[in-house]
């Protein structure tokens, strides 16, 4: 039995091991400052409108650079992209940590979103590094690494309790910056898995144009089911991104739940999500995908109603339903 287990996890070496260990750092540290980010914006002189502005800037830039990132992942050295962009992400956290006003947070959000273009290259590098027959199990393990983030909101809550909002957030962002610098250093050990063709001379505008053309060509071969998924995902993400940045404000000011209790709610949600991933995955393999997708929407609708009309027990039920719906 032990021999079989060793064979099953034998692929966890080289690139996979580096991505897993560096992912542990980034998942844990990167989640700490997200807990009270909206309160940090208010603490630095921002308004609820500014919170929405920062969120919109993040979404727009992230969407645009994902196209460029996907194109570069198929035309440049993936290891170099992953290293440089992880390093850039670390530098963006320094901007957040040293912000003097909300204007710096807007700049930091732009920079951070810009460096997220490494994600397609990281995904491609991961796929290249896991044997085809182990990819399902391999991705499950790499995703489960994110379970370490369950502790992150509790760390944020402790910092808030002992330091106050602004000082706590500065410390949280410094922790994230240091962790991403270490992760970038670790990713120097990655081995390149892709041999790019001859580099074409051209400006970033040409790269962006080529990436747009490549993405448009995908629509010609897109299955009908995928089209429905994209449309419904766009609708749901529009409303999610419109409301989620204000959850912490609504919870603490309208529902009168203190900030420390809010951090335990987020930790609870993450715990339920990661614990439920594997059993729900098995259920989906047995029952198909359509009904669980529809059920997830129902769970989120009930969760939203409980959240809007919440006291603390209702909020715990709401976040339980959010976690199940997401997983």
C-alpha cells in the first residue's frame, strides 16, 4: 500500500515540487490582506465609490493581460515569465504596504493586475510537468495546497485586533511582499518545458493585437455548451464583483458584526470549501455536471438572502452555502 502511494505521488518533484512549495507561500500570504482590503481603502481616505473603482480597474486590467499572457505562454520561455511576474507581484505588494493614500492603492492594483499575465504560463508549465495519466490527481493536489489559506483570515483578524486597520494591513502586505519575493527566488529553480520558436520582432501593441486575433479564432470552434457557460459566468461574475468588495463593510456597519468575527467567517468559508472539494468532485463524476451547476446557483441565492438579513448564526449558514456553491 505504501509503495502504491509512493508511486501515485512520484510526480511531486522538480517543477511540480517547486510550484507546490512556492504556491503554499503565495496562497497563505496573498490571502491575508484581502480580508480587510476594503476597510484599508476607507482608512486611507477612500470612499465606497473608490472601492468600486479599484475593483473595476483590477478586473479590466486582469482581463486584458490574460490575453497577452496566454499568447506569451505559447511564444516565450514560460519559466522566465513565471519568475519575472512573480517578482513583479512581490513589488506590487510593497506599493500597497507603503501607500500614503487610496491613490497608491489604485496604482498598486494596476501593477498587481498587470503582473498576473504569468498565470497562463504557470498553468502551461504545470501541465507540461505532470505526466498526462496523473494530471487529474496532480491538479487536485496543487489546488488543495490553497487550503493553507484557511489560516490567513485568522492572521488578519489577529493583526487587526492588535494593530488596528491601517497598521494591520501594512503588516499584512509586507508579509505578502516578502513571501512573493521568496516564491520568486524558489521559481528560479524551475526547468523550462517549452522550446519557443524564433521570436518575432514587434512592439507590445503588436503582441496585444496578435493575442486578440488568437482569442477571436477560438470562437469559431467553441462548443455550444461552452458558449452558455461563458455567458452565464459573465452574468454571475458581474454581480459578484459588484457586491463582494462591500461584504466586509455591510457586515461590520449594517449587521453590526465586529471585524474579528468577520475574519472567522471567511476562515469558515475557506475551510468548508476545501473540505468539500473532493467529495463533491466524486458526486459530480457520478451524477454529471449540469445538475450540480444548477444546484450551486440555488445555494448561492439562498446564501445571499441569509447574508442580507443576517445575524451571526445566519451568516455562518450563508458562508457555508457560498462555499458549497463554489466548490
